[in-house]
C-alpha cells in the first residue's frame, strides 16, 4: 500500500515538473492577449528559455537524465514558440521589414515575422545537434553542454529584471507570472535535490530563485 502511495505521489510530482514550468506564462499570455499589447514583457525571456532548453535536450543525448525533465524541455520549447507568436502579432509593425537573414545585430530577436524566429532556432538547433553528434563521447563537451544549458536557463529572469530596471517600472509585467516562477523554482530545486540530479541543475535552480526574489523586490520599489 505504501509503495502504491509513494508511486502515485512520485507520478504526481513528476507531472507537476513537466506541466508546471509553462503555467507561469499563462497569466502573461492572457494579459497581453486581452490588452492587445506586449508592453512591459521582455521577449528575451523567450529567447533564453528556447536556447536553454534546446541545449538541455542536446545534453540529454550525451548524459541522459530524468524523463520528466526531458519532457519539460520539449513542452517549454513549444510554449515559448506560442508566446513568441503572440508577441510578433502584437508588436507594432514598421514599414521597414527586418529579417533574420539580414544578419543585422541591431535587430537580433526583433524580426518582423514569426518565420524569422523559426529560421534562427532551426539553425541553432542544427549546429548544436551536429556538435553533439560529433562530440557526445567527450566527457568535457557533454558536461560543458549541460552547464551551458542550465546556466542559460538560470538567467531566465535576467532580461525581465533588466527591462524593469531600464524603464523603472513593472507595468505590463504579470506579477502572477513572477510568483509562479518563484513557486516553480523552489519546487524544481527540491526535486533536483531529492532526485540527485546533476550539479548543473542545482546551480540553475538556486540562481533562478535569487533572480525571482530580485524582481519581486523591483515590484515593491517601483510601485511605491
């Protein structure tokens, strides 16, 4: 009986790990869709998560980790694509079109169509995939890949923090999103510890908690 309960709790927690990662973006998506504006939200958050999870998926091929964490990455990539598609639709369009193939660093991640974002991500995924296939037997490369993936993810909230700092405002940013970030990161860090995930996951979790708290401090400061 105890074994059955333990298995059920483990399955529920694993399901939360897979689905819970995208829950914080639901209120942000709904808020932007309702207001027909993406003001206050940094699309660099999507960029960070997309790059981090593509790297993490590649890391799995060299150092397989828990299946829920792999599924989490796949779901996150799809969720961020959906959020970016909304942002592109809501972004005011100028007469001058900016494309990924222009290779203009001034407009990196500020392209005019959703297809340009897909092109960039496809190129990035292909490069990472080829390198992983070539060097997957190298311990240094694989562990470096995992560290790069998780350090990138650890900086998830950094673009939003910087955006808030520059504008001296958190207007347009969903506070519910940040609170859900914090709750999810605390639970995620506990999961990493209990399941003895690689050290890279621990570093990621605790760094994210620190950034979440920093953004909540901004909310308190800028709404005085």
